[in-house]
């Protein structure tokens, strides 16, 4: 019997942990490299930071593609459903919060942790949206599996 006649077994939790761990290590390396090149002035430092972060993202994205191709159809549907509904819902909630704070900035002082420089405020806003999307995705993913089990 050749290998093509047997059905392929989908990736299990070990593959997920491997991709998650790889992504965390790559993120840490990209952050460390960015901090190292932060002292480099001018366009060379910016180009090196962008190149290293892009390389880490490309490797992480490749790992995610490998993982996606190895999961079964039910897991794919759960992730697609959670990405659409949870991510969109989280983005909507985060956007309402950020727009409300922006429109009422004179009445409601921003917390000190957000920062005062425009770049700090921008990064805080982007991270807020990302965290709301992640929370929405996680809730929607868990709800999909509870509904379909």
C-alpha cells in the first residue's frame, strides 16, 4: 500500500503548539532586533528594522500556512467563522471605544499608559483594536465549537 492511498491524519494540538511557539520566538527575535536597530539613525536603521520584522512575519506566515493545510474541514470552518464574526465584532467594539474617546478627548483625559506622543497614541489604538479582535475571535471560536459538538 502506498502513502497516497491512506487518508492523511489532520494536525493535532502538537502542531498548533509548535506554530504558536514558533510565532512567539519569531516575535521576540523581531522585537529584540528592532530594539537593537532602534539606535541606528536615519534610513538604514528603519530599513533594517523593516527587513527583520518582514522576515519574521514571512516565516511566521509560512508556518501558519503549513498548519492550515494540515487541519480538517471542521477546524477550518470554525476558524473562518470566528475570524469573520469574532474579529469583525471585536473591531466594531474597539472602534466605537476609540472613536468615542477621540470625539470626547477634551472631556475625558486619556489614561497615562496610552502615552502622549502621537506615535504612542497610534500604537495604543492599534493594539486596542487588535486585542478586541482577538477577544471576539476567541469567544466566537469557542461558541462555534460548543454549538457544533
